[in-house]
């Protein structure tokens, strides 16, 4: 074989081999994808996460199975740290955390409770959020409380929470320090399900939870009046609770309103689906498209309706805008806000 022909054959062979090697480094389209949920099995986050996992694979190349793993800890920080530092960066792993992580760089709510935030929020990738949902203050009707005005009159009503830094603890604390309540917040419960059980036994009088958590586990309590929702932590009233005031509305002082409005940003991202940093742009785009298409999937919407959840999705671009708003914290005295969050 002439020298030049041999030379080009070698170059071509090397090119093909390099291409095959790169292809082997990439996950196969049919490979199992892993969804890591930062909360225990059986809770609202687990339910929403598994619903997305059930349908999203149908909208990805090769229709991969999406396996689900629960990785609870530190209010969603554990899964964020895992994605940022340990998860493979090949598009085969993504996670579900709470919108509260977007306030960590400014308020340090979760890390104050003992966790570590070993991630850069601006470098993480984002898929979106299927449901914008408020956290609500609920009380058992046996207390005689029918409104937030009633709640302000009572001293030492017992509210259950998992730990300092959890949503239930933080919102009870903000209610006491910004809205004039005098709640006694008892920690140590293993999630909202345990708090509901304690309420049923008469050991606690109320607490806070996502609206879907109440609807999924104790819809009958809402229907028959066993439980009463008296406030919602969000920037605006949700359509499902048009007569329940927001914490922003209930606050009197302008600075309190500003802080609670800022805090309400996290509920725009109640169920935040997040990617590890450093993924190739095409992988990010494929997963984002798959997520967005899932949000418009008729079967997915039907399954959400069956569990009483109202679809109100944000895409990745919307999520990034909320993160920018959180970083700016316009009009909020962050030092004062952080001082209010101290135990």
C-alpha cells in the first residue's frame, strides 16, 4: 500500500477509535436514570418525585426507566451536596429538593440547623418545578380556632416540627416574631406524617405543611372541619385557598412584609428538580425538554389530579429568574432577617 494511503488509513482509524471511545463514555439512551429525592418515602416530595419519574422517561431519548432513591437529610441540603460533589456528571442523575435551598446563600436557614451547604447555587442546573404551592399554618378545630386572629389570642399552642431549620420550625418562628403569635414549637418529629399522627392523638394542636401533604393524607379533615387552615406562606393567595390570608397580608410593619414576601420566593420552587453542575449543554437541554414535555403530558396531569395536586409549573428559565431575585434580595434587611431566625 502506498505511504500516503497508509497514512490516511491510520489517521481515519484513530479518528473512528476516538469517536467510539467518546461514545462509550456517554450513557446509552436506554440507560436507567436515577432520581434522588431529598426527603423520606411517603411524604409529599416523594409522591411528586415519583409521579415525575413515572412519566418523564417517556419523553427522553430511548425512553429510559427512571429509578427513585430517597436521600433525606438537612431539609434538602444532603441531596444538593450529593449532586454537587458526588453524582456523575453525565445526565444519568438528577434530584428533587426544596425551594428553600435558594435562600441558603442569603439566610442560611438550613445550615443554621447544623447542615452544610457545599454547593454553589448559581452553578447547579435546573429542570423546573411542577407545582407552586404554599406552606400553610393549620390547627385542629378542637382548639376553637377559626382564623389567624384567633390564633394570635392563644398562648402556648403546641406546634410540631422535625428540627430547627425545617419549614415547620422556621414558619412557626416567623409567625411568633413577625405576626404576633405565641406558639410553642416542639421538635423531634420525623416529618409531617408524624406531626399529623401526634395531632390525632391530641399531643399537638397544629403545625405547618404543604397544602398537598394535607390533601393527600388528611383530605377528610379538611372536608369535615377537623382541621382548619388559617394562613399561607406565599407571595400571593393560591387559587385553592382564596379566603386564607398570606403571611405578607397578616404582617403590619413594612419591614416584616418585605421579609415575608422575600421568604415567599421559596414557594415558587416548592418541588425544585435540580441537576449536578458541569453537565454538557446537550445533556442539560435534553433533560429540560423532557421535563417540560412531561409537564404537558395528559397522563401526568391526570395522575396529579388524582392526588389532588394542581399543576402550576415553572420551567428552567423561570427557576433561574427566581434564583436571581433571591440573590438580589431587594429591599430586605438580610442581617435583621437572619437575627430573627436564630433559635
